[in-house]
C-alpha cells in the first residue's frame, strides 16, 4: 500500500494545479468586483485516490498481480536453489572446466531471473500509473462539473490547505459521484 500511496503522491502538485486551472477554464469568465466574494471549494484528492471504489479496485488488482509475481518468483528461486545444490554436489566429480561452465550457466540463469522480475515490476508500475492517471482524469471531470454547477471560482486540494471550513469541502460529494460513475478501473499489465 505504501508504494501505491507513493505513486499517488508523485504527481499530485501538478494535478492540483490542473484542477484549479480547469475550474477557471470551464467557468464562464466574469468580472470580479473588489467587494464580490470568491466562491472557493476544497477537495481531498488523496482520499479519493485511496478510498473510492475505483481506487480500491485498482489496489485489489495490484495485490493479485503482486501475489502472482511472488509465487512465480518463489518457484524460480526454488529451481535456482536446487540447481545450485546440484552443482555443489557434482563439484568433486566434474572437471574444473565443466564445473566453471555449470557455474557460469547458473549465474546466467540468476541474472535472467532478476531481469525478468525487474521487467515485471516495471510493467506493473506503468500499469498502475496509467490506471491512477485514468482515475485522476475522472476526478478532474467531476470536480470541473461541480465547479461549473455550483459556481466555484477556485477549487483547491485539501492537501494544500491547512485549515478549512467543512462547508466548503466537497470531497464527500465528489466521492459519491465518483463511486456512482466509476466503479472499477482495469489495471492492464502488458
């Protein structure tokens, strides 16, 4: 979950700027007089990315992929341990050159296994990033719609606000809409 949260945190600052920008772009331009109040809303993006149905579906899929990867890796690791033990047993019966060849072949297999594991992790990370990006886009759409409907001049991320009056926090409403419109986002590992 920590890695999942870390991924989420990486591009939040840019995401917040986009939300504020989208609120201004999607709202009709109006002249603000010095005495006219600005309508502000706050949304907890982190909670949406962690607690929405879609976010939970992403996490469940990631957990399944990681479990599969772990099982595959353990199988390969056990195979490599058996090969290593077999090479150690044969050491006295093999010529020095034959022993070196077996050790080199074993080391090659270890490197290949590590490479496969790293590649699978990289692909999973890319898939998670893409899925979270899709979820962020859906959140942005909902926030922009709510901004337009409710006339918000500015929407800020809760993570960037120290104190906030609960009446301007729209996180619960965004969560409800998000859970209604996006129940699952598929994590596709290529």
